[in-house]
């Protein structure tokens, strides 16, 4: 492995990941929107200021369609450079460094005082470059396990990236792929620490359940409607 190519791949991925599509798209479609003050209602009736700047933030302020579009762009900014490097150097792990860098850049963007999103979209972008089927399976199993088995929206949000670890381990047996999945999960958890503290505090006090958690963001409300139509949210 060429150290210089590896370093360029990592730095390049980080710089591309640092592009904040939530800020760029918001500036185009709703320039007067303040992304620095996005608040959600907590279980005790107080307001909680979101720490991240990503598709979820856009969904709260601008609606689910805009949030979905931004999420796709965030997936692509990890997927495209990673899959390009994989095509150029199929026998080398440079693309894994690029995919990792994109996640780190998304969470801590150098262009925006290191204040970015939580990283789930570029994580899936990187996974699509590694194993497209695994990306889809992880998302479906993660959401299904969280919503239907554990009945916890936070678990549904977190479980997909967790499942990637086991999927890549069992399906490929490639230690580098598994190491990548573990590394991006660590970044993901670090980015979510402020939100995890609030959620776990309310969960411990018994003030929050899955429905109230899902109702806090447009994506969750959409998922809840699907569950209601399919009769999957029965006690």
C-alpha cells in the first residue's frame, strides 16, 4: 500500500465529507432559516436544541422532502469518492480510508468550525461502496429490530450501523471491512453523545416511549404512519 495515496484518500474523503449540504441547500431554498436554533420538544415539555447539522436538522426546519434530499446528497458524498477509489485500486483498501474520512468530515467539518451532522448518511454511503446489499439489509434489519422487537426509536436509529459490523464479518470475513465498520460506529456514537444523554435521561424516568420519540422529527412521523397503516404498532 502506498502511504501517500492512503493519506490523500483519507484527507480527500475528509474534505469532501466536510461539505455541508444542509447548509448549502438551506441557503438555496430557505435563506432566512436559522439552523443554529433547531429545537425539539422533550418528554417533560421543555425544549432541546439539536447539536447536529444534517438531514434530521433540515427535516425539522424544512420538512421531510428537503431532509430526504439532503440525506441522499450526504450518502453520495461518501459513496462516490469511495467507489471511485475502489475502481482505481481494487486490490488496496484506500477506499475504506476515504469512506472513513467522509464520515469524520461530515461530523466535524473543517469548513464550518467542526460543527456537523451525526454521520449516519455518509456511513451508509461508505457501506454502499463496500457492500450495497449489506447497506440495504442493515437499514431494514436495524429499523425492523428497533421498531418491532425492542420498540425503541433510538435503537432503530443506531442498529443499522451496528448490524453492518456483523454483516461484514460473516459475509466477507475481511478484517479491514470489519475495522472500518467499527471505526465509523465509534464516530457515530461520539457525535450522538449530547442527544443520547437527553434521550436516556427521559427513558430512565419513564417519560418517553417509541411513539413520542418518533413524533419529534418528520422522518419518525412518516415511519409511524407506515406502521399504523400496516397495523404494526399494536400493544
